[in-house]
């Protein structure tokens, strides 16, 4: 659910203070746990280390990101692959095909 227009976007005051205290060309990252903070035009050009629950993901704020949340650019889940019997069979076929290919190249 979106935030009320009457309230305006949520911006963490401590994070905004850190941004305003830095010089515009400063490339040192700003460490934050505030994933729900909205990216404002003042934040463009700075690097943020956003916590994803385990470690910090480096996010460089650009013009296109204004209005989005910091947490959108630091995923919390890591996709491995889809499982199941069919996926195992396909992986086995791919491994066998890869093993046969180098053997054929050696014969040429």
C-alpha cells in the first residue's frame, strides 16, 4: 500500500543528514539499515551500503532511482535454480554433452 500524499515520502532523517554533510564528489559509501527510505534528488551521485539482512549491498543512486526505496536495489533472497526430477535430468544431459564435446575436439 502506498504512503499518503499528505504525509509525503519517507526519508530517514539520519540518512539525509549524512548525505547533506558529505561533499558532492565524495565516493565513500554511506552505510545504512534503512531499506524503506525513499531516494530523493539530494541522494543522487552517492553510494549507499544497504543491509539485506546478512551483508551490505553497494547501491549507487542515479536519476532513474528517485522515488524508489533503497531496499528495492538490495535483494534479500538468492535464487539458486528450480529443482525437481526434470531439472536433475537436464543437468545430467548437459554435463554428458560437455564431456563428449572435448573428446570429439581431441580427435580432430
